[in-house]
């Protein structure tokens, strides 16, 4: 496998103005006929170079240039390309290829999921359908005809608008779709299946009526309401917040069971993993409802940030992904609680993206090179990319940002562009110079921001000293200072925000400001202060950095109780919990008894008894930092100690706060009709977080109440929460009964069974590996279904750290076995599963050796896919 570099980018030699496709679908193969209108790219000179088309795993049936069949000696074929030699600057190419969708287990290109044909072309799946210039800067107008058996495939879909359909001989029928918007091949889609349709409509801001359709298998008909509702709200929101209107007459979503990603934004025909469409209160948790809402929004928003304006090359992936994640986070924040959404995002980023940034796969938001682009659909490109866009939003202000995005969409509509073009539009619209800021796109690693404060009582001055640095990452040892927007306030002894006056400025900055830190070391002096302030720093996590400030534990308690900023109240409680847990880990390692810091009890109690707090906020505050986050923060992670400390601390808190928790829990447990609104979601979230704590008391009454909740719940959120509590408890009898009952009731619902699998696979109770091995023998398990792999193998290796890292290395061996099997079935999924092994440097020497041993075993596997090869070789480098 070879490395591809951003610096080698050059425009294609040819363009494809029109692409006419005809698919003949059969049970054991498909024929793909393409007619391409090809033109020489005039900017690349006069001489006619060869035309090199991408193509993989294709059988070439015929090839004609301007209607003349080409003889075999006039073109060259290798495993990845078809090369031919045009005689003119403009010509038509006709190609027929034969493929076998029914044998496509990699789920890239055209494949079968159950009884339906579907596609996934991003990033490079189209080359597994036909020979093509499969790169995002080649944009073409597509017309697609699909021909299939009418009985088995009554529904035939592709991008754009339906223009004609009809019957063929022998029970076959056809439909033709035309997409008026030029697009790269990665946005191509096709679906053929026996699907039912849920239909609605939306009137756009200019008064056009859009036909909205969600296609699912008949048994899922009742589970589409939430997705449809989310879609309509997304369409309205994008008009209101970004001025973006939908452009085709029809917008379709299709739910597919076997899908590598969450969903795909194909023009006018979004294809979704069924887990991101289907949601009914009986079968989906509140978390699943939220995921459907955000993924539907995300894919819809791509119609502008991705489709109308797309990426020039795959190094620019964050141009559309970072921006679109930012947009969907804003949307979810607006639909629910913005603070809670921000807390969830930051929690996720710090536990996962920071770990990526600290490991062997660390890369900039705009990578410089890759071997396999599928490996770069990462937390860095998506989540850190979104943080980078969020910082631009902060620096430009909401109005300035909107001016910038308006200019960006106007300037680049119909083009394939770069991250630089995006930033340029923001600069031009706001008269800003963002040159230094752009280092966020090219520099990998999580910056450290070391803050210190000095109070000068005589002068009434508070000096805030900022020092930034960034640890080296693979291939990048020399790091430059970044532009770090620091949202902050100064609090007086009552917790009120003080007026902010910088020594070198004339006007006051009000009571909250954003400091732009631009240098390696920088000093800000606040003057005119009556008393010593306590700073509230990095509000809303205004930059993706690791910030330190020498707060005492009492300072953190104060901030957790009094900071007017909700996000930073949570952050103070988190930081306190992290510090306490880190202290306890040291005690555990020394074999000393674990002593609980009463300040945590104090903070939790005050939060539990504060009637003004949103219950969702209370739930977030009393949730201890995850094991994964504690691992990320550790120099060398002692997973056994971390697990023990976290469990012990939970039990101690449950005991110390038993009466407070019980009172709140009882108040929230009064039976109520189910409603999906944000306030009810918040109540369920707190109620079930408390149930988890209360179960630790091992009181018979609580266990009985938990079993009752499991049986009587009128929604999946409560039922699943009770199941989680039982599975993680020592009450073997109740646990087994609940698991058996759940499986009996939901065996025909694959997405619900995914829950059943992952609850068990993620449980830190002893014997985790054996449990997971048994689950893989269950009839509902299937290694070819990515959702099942994620629910069992993924949940075990990523969420069940104490069992995965068992000292004999059996967890590592098990994961390596699955990766090796999946390497030949589905390389993308195999490579994703590598993540826990890439983190080997985080652990003790014994575990390091065992993990490396498995990496080497994977490396030595025959026929290693480019996907797995890239991750394993970089991990061992
Ligand atoms: N399906 C992926 C996403 O929407 C890739 N575009 O982010
Ligand atoms: Zn996306």
C-alpha cells in the first residue's frame, strides 16, 4: 500500500460533464453500463495525456470510444486502473462492467443488505461499481436507470428527480432518475428493494413544496415519525440560521440494516444505518432518539455544506465534516438544552479525540498524507474539526460568522474547494486576518494551556498569565503557537461576575469576554478590581485544549456551586472528581485505604437539592468521569486501580447521599405517561442515573423497584436503564431473568437486540471475555453486520476496559482474532476495531508487550487490507 500526499495534489487531466448509468440488477450479478461525456481539462495543457480511470474488483465486459469498440491491445488494465489513449479532447466513453453485489461483504460500492440493493460510495466506493474518475473534484451531471425484478424490487431509487419508469419483459421494470446538480461520484446512490414509504411535505422559505419520503422495510413502518419530524425541523432551522433552502423537489431517506457508517448524504437520497432512522418509544432510548435527530440533521445539512459546495480532495474532508458537525451540534443545542449538549460533546471529545491526538494515528484536522482515506473519518476530522469551526464562530461572532458562511456558499456554489477557501470567506466577510489561526488545520496534537493568576491587592490588578505548548505527534515535532479563544469571567466572593477592564484598553469588556491568546506566552492584566477575583476560564470549552489553573479543591467547590456559567459549574465538579479520583488511584496503588473527600459529597448534595437546576444538568454533574477519560489523563494508566477507584467512589457517594438520592429518585419515579420532550428526557436521565447509584446499596427494596421498572416501564429508556442496573449488579437471579425476558420480547428487533448485546458486553462484572465469547454464539449475532460487531466486540474493547485489559492478554488475543477475520470480510470495520490496540503505549510494560504481540500477529496476516495495514503499521512504528 502506498502513501498519498496532499502536496502532490493536481487537477485531473479530464473532466466528465455527463454520466449516464444503467444498472441491470440480478440475484448473482449486476451489469453496469455507463456512458461518459469526457473532456480534456484545458488548464492542464494542450497535449493529450492518457485517461486513467479508477476501478477495483470489476470485470470489464465492453469498452467503446465514440461508439467504436476498443480492442484489448488499445487499453491497459491493472488491479486499480483502466488506462486508455483518447484521440481527441472531447469524446464519449461507453463502459460495461460486471459486479457481484451479493458477495460484497465490505459494504463499499453496490451491495446487498438483506433483500435490498444499496450503495455506499464515499469515499472511494464508486470505483467498485464502474471505471471512473473517482475523485471529489470531478463533478458531473448524473442520469441513472435501474432495472430489476418488479416482484422483489418494487422500489427503484437514485439521486435527483424521477423522470420516467416502465415495464420490461419477464416481470422486470425500470425507473430513470435525473440529478440536475453536478456532483462527485462519492455522492452517487442507488436503492432497489421491497420497501414501504412514509411521506410528508415541507414548504420552503421561497414557497416551494418538497416531497419528503422515508423508505423502510415494512415491519419498521411505525418507527419513522421521529426521523421525519427531525428532518422537517432541520430544514426549517437551516433556513433560519444559515439562510439555506433545499433545492430538489424530493428528499429521500432509506434505512439499511448493514451499513459501515451512521449515514450518508447522497444527493437527494440519503442512505442511513437503520439505527440512525428508526425510533419508537417502545424500542428506542432517549439517547437513540437524540442520535436520530442529530444524524438526520447532519446529513440534511450536508446538502449545502458538502454537496452544493464539496471538497477538492479528501485531505479537505473536515471542510464538510467539521463544519457539518458544528452545524448539527448547534441545531441539537437549539432543539434541546445547549449547555447539556455542549457538556455531552466535550465529554466525548476529551475521552476519545484527545486520546487519538495522543496516539500513533494522531493527525491534523487537514491531514498531510494517508494510505487509506477510510481511516480518516476520524474524531479529529469530525469532532476536532467542529471545534475549529466553533472557534471561528467565537472569533467572528454569530453575525460575522453568518456573513462569512453566506459569502462561502455564494462564492463556491457548485465547486470543489479547500479548508483555505472556507477560512478566506470568513476573513473577507469580516476583515479579519486568520493566517495564524489556520495552524489549527495543519498542526496535530492537543495543545496545553497553562494558566496562572496573580492578585495585586494594592494596585487592584489581577494578572492572568497564559502559556501554551503542544506535545509532539508522529511526524510533527516542532509545534507553533495557535490562536486560542479563551472565554472567561472574573467572579467576586459572592460568585458574581466582575466588570472586566484590561490595562491596555480604554473601554470595559463587560462581565464576560473572549481573550485571543496568540503567543506562546502572554499576559493579560485586569484593573480596577475591588477584591481578589476567582477566574472562570475556558467557558463553554471555547478551545479544544488541556487547560490548567492552580485552583484549590475549595475553589472548585465554589465554582461548582456558584459560577453563573452552567457549563463551568459542571466543569468545576468534573475537575474536582478527576482530582479526587487521581488521588485515590495513587492511594490504591500504594495499597492504602481509599478515603472519600467530603467536598465531593458536599457538591453533589447541593446539586441534588437545588430545585432550580435542570435535571439533565444534575445528571451530568453527578456522573463521574469515565474510565476512558481517566485513562486518557494518566501518564501510564493503571486500569485496575482506575476501575476499583471509580466503583468504590460510586458506592461511597451512594452511601453518603443515600437519603438525598432516594428522595429525588422517588419524586421522579411517580408513574407518568411517556412523552419525548426535552423536560421529560431530562427527568428520565436523572432518575436513571440515580437508580444506578441506589442499586449500589444492594438494598432489597431498590432491587425490587428496579425489577418493577424493568417490567412495567412504558418506554425503552426506563426499561433499558433497569436492565443496565441489573446486569451490573451482583443479583444473578434477577439479572438472568431480565436478560431472558428482554431477549424473548425483542428477538425480532435487531436494533433492540443490539442494546441487549452491548449492555452485557460492556459490563465490568468479572468474566467479561467469556461472556462476550458466548454472546458471539447467540443466533442473533452476525459478524457481517457492523451494528452487531460494534454492539459486542466494539463495546467490549472500548467500554469494558477492565475486562479487555485482563492481565493474561486474552482480551487482546480475542480482539486480534476478530480483526483478522474481519480484515477479509469488511476492512473498514476491521480497521476501526484496531483503536484500543493502538493505545498500547498508555499501559504498563507487561500489557504493552502483550498488545504489541497481537499487533505483530495482525501485521503478519496474509492479504492485509490497506485499511488495517495503515493502522497496524503506524501503531508499531
Ligand atoms: N456518512 C458520513 C457523514 O455523514 C460521511 N459523509 O459524516
Ligand atoms: Zn458528515
